C-alpha cells in the first residue's frame, strides 16, 4: 500500500487543481504521485470542500451491530409466531 502524501504535497495539489492550468498527468508528475491520487483529491474538493473526505460516522462493526440484532430479532419473532400458528 502506498504511503500517505505529505501535507505540503496535498496543499501543492490543491493549489494546482484550483489554478486549473495543468492536466491531471502534469499535476501528478509535478507532485510525484499517481493520476488516481489527483482525481481522488479533485473529487474530495468537489464533494466535501476539502482535500480529504470526512471521517465515517459508522465504524466497521459497532454502529451496524444493533441494527443487525434488531433485524434478526424481528425475523426470528415472526418465524416463531408462524411456527406456533401452524
């Protein structure tokens, strides 16, 4: 996995994007990064107004777990009712 870009490099890329004078390939060569990194930063600027996307409100498991349990409980309780009604 590639290392994170330095803050100074991110600022340089932001300034080059806002100047709108260079192509993506020229910006990538000047900053020493990939064209995909330039495209991602452009997208973040357009969507969020900053070079980095905001942190996700949900962590990998913790916030979704209660929802999963509620769904499981509702399915289980419905199935249980149906098995007793047969």
